[in-house]
């Protein structure tokens, strides 16, 4: 991207739009729209690392390609409060000045994140509501209500000197929204009538025929579960799935169960939702997680996180019987009220097997209709295209396969119209330049990723660079542990292989202490934990990172190796 609007051959300046993430992975949704002295970033998402990336807590897009510019007017615009849309905002706020626009719930979730990471907010967070308009430099931003799996979601229309660009955010068309806040058909249609230069639209569920369905659709299946379960009911979902939580709280009241929010994330987010009125929980209904064991099981509903099999989540702890307050009994039912995010299947499967060992009933979306997606299926995506009638269409948010299918759908939909849509199938880092007639990919920039570990507030370059630097500065520790697959017994003494670590050898070697520490950790772990390599690797890694930080002030890359015997 250049500092001045690009001159087209005709002499008309062009509008550059640069997607930096979210076009081929789940997460990292980020798109930069610029014009002269104005730069607007739509969403700034993060993603959680694959298990192979040990020592990394979070991945964010690399914003370096935007940084050589110092535009006078900058703003970050957020469509909604999911991590894959706001997770990188603290980093963006450190790198760019300017306001952050979002709805009340989005900003409340963001504020909690900023406080945790000690990013000063000053007066930079600006609450917006659907149909509000805000001027940023040469752009006017407009917000349109959409429905999704959480409240307070918007699409963004950016009115630019070249034309209007619409970004759908994540959406489905829920005709019976739990909070009564409807998808804004009227304004999308009006924009379409006024003329839209480009539509960027969510492709996640393009492969599903028909419509996705409403958040109220799960009520029936949950009523059956509430009516038939004799023990506790434990439901795992994202803490931000507030419609789901509301359905469950309402049913708990109807069926005489108290509600416990279990796990830090669930407690924090549900408190924000209650404070802002997005989640209504009668005071007499709630109970602390520490009180769960004192209540008759048939009077308890636990709302937990961990639906993706995250090793340190409340559900994983409950599943291996290591949770302080909540245990599982054969009469209990555990409901996975969420979808499996691709890549998490094995971790989820491990948790399900642990739960099965406890004898509890397990229900997921394959067994009963306990989950509805938040993303529109093909008919809803066609509706969006028909309402907005854009000149150009860029499918976003999905794998290449999903985006190319979305592209074909758009082409088929408009084939017989006087002016068929122009489809642009771009990738992360491909700069699209628009003029009044259309757009095309003109350049590729390096759209890297930055890996963040909990300790470093700012990223350290892109993936390879980051690993190399980490190794060069902090060295590498590979604890090797041999575990008997059948008995769960630890064989021999954990071995510590190190490279590039500055330590003196001798009887007092910290390595010996590290080895002893791991031996103790393994001895205190249950057999189930020891034979679950996901959990045990995570625990060893956390423990050793803490040890080296405290003892030596070093942050080596820790890569536990578990040998099965
Ligand atoms: Zn979302
Ligand atoms: Zn999303």
C-alpha cells in the first residue's frame, strides 16, 4: 500500500482493501481499508495455536505491512466480540493511535482483555449502535445489525469516495432472535438500492444447504435432557454463547435446578453479560461452584467452558476427576453444546473418553439437536447477496474450498442479471484495489503471523523468526518422559535435554531440580492424566516454563517429549 491513493490509468484514484487474516484459517479476521490519510481496520482477530506450537499462547496477524504508513486518521472497527475478531486488538492498539468502535457488549469484552494485558484505554473506546454513522477521515462508517450466536453483532458499511464497501461480519439470519433484536433486512436492502461497490461476506457455512436455524431451536432437545436427567447436568459451550446460556438458565428455573458458572472464563464473561443485561439470571438461582457438592445432584446445572477439549479448562479437569468442586457421577449428563472447531477433534475425543470412564451420559450435536451454528447456510448467504446486490463480491471467513464455493454461488445467482457480480477470490495479503467499476488484486504483501507467549506483551516477528529468536536468546529444553501406556507408571527419571541454555553444571545443577520437579508432578498426577499426553505435555510445559523463569530468569522454549513404553 502506498501513501497516496493509487492513480488508475483513467486518472481516478483507487481504493486499496487488504485482508490480513481470516481468509484461509479459522481466526485472525482482519481487513484494512485505506484512502490517502485514512486507514480503517475491520476486526483484529487472533487464533489459538495448534498443539505443535508449544510455548505459544496466541497467534495474531502481522501488522508490520501497515506500519510504514502513518495515516492521520485511523480507526479499528469491530463487528462483534468473538476472539477471532477482537483477540488481537490489544496489539493493534499499541501500534496504532485512534479510536476503536464497537457495540456495548463487544467493547465490554474487549475492556476485560485490555485490563488483563494492561493496555491503557484512555478515551479510545467508542460505543456504537446499529444504524449509527461515524466519520473517520475520508470515510463514513455505518453499522447494521446482524444476528449470530452472540448478542450485539453488526455488519459495517464503509462509505468511501469510490463507493460503499460492506463487510458482513459473522452472521446468520435468525428470524426468532432470543433478545428480539432482528437482522436489519431493511437497511441492507436500502444500501443495495443506493449501490454497493463491494461486499465482503462470511463463507463458513456455504456448504450447508437451506438455512441454519434459530437459537431457539435447541430448546426442545434441552427440555428432554432436563426432564430425563436424574443427576447433574453439565453443559460445555463458549462463554460468549450468551443465547445458549440464556436458554439453559431459563430451563434450569423451569426444572428446579440451581445454576453454577464454573471456570474463570465462564464466570467473568457471564458477569459482563449480566451487568449489561444480555444475560438474565434470577439472583436466587445462582450458586457458587464451591457449593455444587453440597446440593442434591438433580438440582444442579453447571455451565462450563472446555467444549474444544482445552487441557486446562474446567471440563477437562472435571472429566479426569481433578476439579476441586465438581465431580462426575453415573447419573450425570454432560452436553457439548458447541461445534467441534476443525483441528480440535482429537482433544475433544480424549475428554469424551474420560467422561465416559466416569460413567456419565454424553450428549453432543450428533446425538441431539443441542447446538445451532451462528453462521448462515447457503440460502442465508444468497439472501445477503440479493439484498446488497454488490458490484464486486469477495468471499471471506472460510477455507479456500468454502470461499470458492461461495464465489460460484454468487456467480450463479447473478448470471442472468444485466450486470453480473464480479467475484474476487483473494487470499490473505493480497491487496485489492477498487475503482467505481470494479476491483482486482494488484499486489501481494507478506501476511505473516506473530506468535505470542503469555509473557511477551508484543509479538516478536513472524513465525520462523520468532522461533529462531526464541531459541537463540532463550535456548531449548526437551524433557523426555517415558510412560507405560498400560499402567501409567513413569519409567526411570525424566531426562532433560537442553540446547543454548546458560547454566553451570555440577551437583546443584538446576537441571536436576527440574528433573525432580517433573518426577514429582508425574507422581502426583492421576493415571488418567499421565496417559493423556495432551494434558501431561501441557502441565510439564507450564511447570518447566515457570521453573526456568523463576530460577534462572530465562524463558526457554519447552518441548516435552512423551515416550510410550
Ligand atoms: Zn463470530
Ligand atoms: Zn468469526
